[in-house]
């Protein structure tokens, strides 16, 4: 039984001819994506740092686009059914060496082919179940995170309410302390005034007891003088008022006489 020829393999293909690298370098990268679905193959190529990975990625994208546009296939249901690199033309160049000799330089090329096909029905069903399981697991995680967020939100609101209550209690306590402090200050001021008055009275009493007879006599004379002056001031005011009333009566009499005349 003969094997299937490369140009007779089923699927949609894309070919990059005369790529400027050797076929062995391209085959090392092609072996990584053979049999993988197109999404996984693209991820693998993005993670490979070889120069061939960029070229093979473009060929894979072209093959997927051909399948979607020409064969009306779903790109999500495709996989890399075959990929290979054939040797192309080799360009020969020469490099001069010592003693008049020359060394051959071989610039090799290759033809890169990527074939994509639709996944089998059983693999598509398995993949669908896997995606549903992943989606359900993600939904459970999201619901759990939302419940935790709601619980944390309730706890945070409770903590905020407790903090506000504690702040209000502290403010009330501070106001009460300020009121008590003001009352204490007022009482202390009154006590200080009373103490000052008592001290002044005691000082005056001590001064009176300690004064000499002459100083005591002078103090009594000064007090008597002040009392006499205080009694004389009302009398002067009464006499002034009497004089003013007499002047008013006299002027009134003169007016009556002038009217009779």
C-alpha cells in the first residue's frame, strides 16, 4: 500500500516557497505544532524565539484564512493536520581563502507547507465538554468571588458604622470633659477671688493692728474727713436746688406785676 502523497493530503493548505533558511531549521519548529489545534499552535509559535517561528506563524495564519474563506470552515474547529518543509534551490557563492584558493558558500532555501483540517467529531465533542466544564468552573469562581465581595462589603459597612459610633462617643466625651473643665475653672476663679478678698481683709486688719498710735490717729482723721465731705455734698446740692426754685418764683412774680401794669 502506497502512502498518501504530500500534494494529495486532504485539507486546506498554505505554502511559502523559497524561504531563505534551511529546511532543517524550519523542521525543528514545525515538529512543535504538528497535530495541535490552530489556537494552541499560534500560542506555541508566539513563545518560540527562533526566526523560523515568525515565518511559520504567517503561513499558519494564511492556511486558516484560506480554510475560512475558500472552504467556509469554522477557524475554531481547525487543527494542523500536516506541516513539512522541503528543500528548495541552493544558491552557491564563493569566498576567497589563502594561497589562491576559494571556499564554497551554500545559501539554502526551503518550501514550507502547512495543512489545516477540521477536527474529528469525537474530539470536537470532547473539546466542547471541556469548554463547558471550564466555563462552569469559571462561573462558580465568579459567584464565589461575588459572595465574598458582598460579605466583605457588609463587614466593611459594619466596621464603618462602628467607627462612626466610636468617633461620636469620643466627641461627646470630649465635650463633657470641656464642660467640666469650664465649671472647674469658674469655681477656681471664684475661690481665688474670695481668697484674695480674705487675704486683703486680713492684711488690712494686720496693718491696723500693727500701725502706730500716730498713724492710727491719722487714718481715723482721714476717714472722718471723707465722711464729712460725703455729707456736705448732698447739702450743697439741696441749697442749689432751693436757690434755683427761689429764682424761678421771683421771675414768675415779676411777670405777674408787668401784666397787671
